[in-house]
C-alpha cells in the first residue's frame, strides 16, 4: 500500500537530528495532537541518525545508526506514525529498511546512482531531495534511476537552489515542473531557509521565512511539506536556526492547510 494519499496533505515532520528519546517523544506527542485536529493530514515522523554533511569536522553528527533506529522504532511502535530517515551509504540501506517506511536520499547525494538503486530495491517508499545544484528538469533523471531500481513509491522534494554566497533560492516553477515527472512533490520549507556555512563553521538560517515560503509552495502546487521542528531549536544539535519551535507548529500547519484547501477547490487550469 502506498503511503501518499492525494486526498490528504503529506506532512513530513520531526527534529533535524534524533538527539534523544525526550526530543523524539515531545515532537511525536505534538504531532499526534495535530493529526487529531486535522484528519486531512498524512503525517510521517522524520529524524536523522547521522548528519553526515556537516559544514566542519567538529559539527555534531547525531545518535549513530543503531541508536537512531531504536528511537525511530519507538516512535513507530508507540505513536503509530510511519517513519523516515536519511541514508548516506549503501551499507545503511538494509538496516534502515527493516525499521523505516520511507528512505530519504539527501540532496547532496541525489545523483549517487548506486545509493538510489539500493534504496529503490528495498520496496520501501523513497523520498529523494533535489540537489541544490540541480534544476527541477534534471530530477527526471533521478527519478528514472529509482524506477530502474524497482522503486514501488517515489517522492521528490524541493529544498532550494544554491547560487553560492551562503544562500538558497526557491523557484516556485519547480513544483509544476517536478510534478510533470509523475511523482508527488514536497517542499522542504525549513532547509530552504538555511544559510549554508554562514554561522562560523556551521549553517545559519532564517526561520521567520518558513511560513510565507510554505504557503507559497502549496499555492504553487506542492503536495506535501517537510518541516523540521524542535522543543528548543536554539539549543538543538543541528539546524536550530531554521527549525520551527514546537509550540509554533500547530498554527503554521493550520495556515498551510487553509491554503492547500483553497488550491484544491480551484478549477484545473
């Protein structure tokens, strides 16, 4: 059974790094309440066990594979959410697929053929992020590799394009272009406001721009949102400046759903 339901807004949400059980439980509890209030959502819990592409060698990496999978299994078992995490190497694909419902290919690795084929072969849903260096048109070749590998369900995620100078730009045409490839298209609203390498050996961010960009992406045709959230993002292990504080998440989701519902009510162009 496919996880994507066109009658629901897909929401991938969770902390950047899994960090610890307390953070995972706090976020999962908040997502349960949001899901109860908004049955029109399809919620996927996300969290990374390894932040393998840190700006500097001293950046926090996360829990590691074994401990991270234990935390994801806990969330899946006790809170009932499908779970998603990143894979960086072919050797991680098998163990991750035993626990996770969705395997995510990080943006920097979106052209790594062997990794894509390995993820596709698991039978799990594969969410591939568009590389910051790729045009939306080039994602057709990325999804083509997943098809070649036998993927049963493919999602593609826009996370902004880099032109250097520690900034990312979101081209709203990307959603129409990528949808033309035939697969659900998601907007990574929190990584799109990242300022890569702009905070002294680590990435900065501008979380105040997440709400307008998320609403704009849904108006432009995005079928899902990727939002990282944390109980105390200013003290998170990674990507704190662009994560949404957990108390602010319900209002953000409610506003985004209102836009999504209006767009769905419009006649097809």
